[in-house]
C-alpha cells in the first residue's frame, strides 16, 4: 500500500527558517535508510506558503488567492511517499523520523499518515 507521510508546517518553517545542517544531514541519512529498505518512493520539502497560491472553485468561477496563508498548523511543510505492507509499517517508519526532538516555540512537529486510494485493483 502507498502511504503519504505529511509533515505539518510550524511558524519557523513558514518563516523560511532552514534546518540546522546537522539536522538536515540526519534527515538525509534517514531518507537513505528508507531508500535502502525499498520503502521510499518520493520525498520533498515545500517552500513557505508565501510562495504559493490557492485556487477555489464555485461552479464555473475560479478565484486565486496568493499566499501567505494563516494557521501554519494547517499547512504542509513536506512529505514522504512510501510503499509499505500496511499502516502498522507506515507508523513504524513515521516513529523513526528524526524530528520532534525539541519544541519549536511551543509547537511540536506533527506528521500525518494518509493511505492512498488504490484504483488499480
């Protein structure tokens, strides 16, 4: 099954603060571990929402709102697309993510796991 692990944004991420080089190296090592295990399909980090836009739909009407967007906790900072046998395995990989070792201005990082629909079966 394919599962997306979604890293929720924090105020620091939305401010464009880059991770400490040592933390970035630790994350790269973790990503390599997932690759070696044959689990990692794709991964990436997203720029702050000030670089983005939202398109809303109301019938045939389209509206565009440029970022930044409020409520960092509702935004996505990055993702991992993984291929695992079940949600229990996805949860085990998420528990191993090298994040959340400290509190960033009172906000703990959150990773949400969402299985993908399988339209092939």
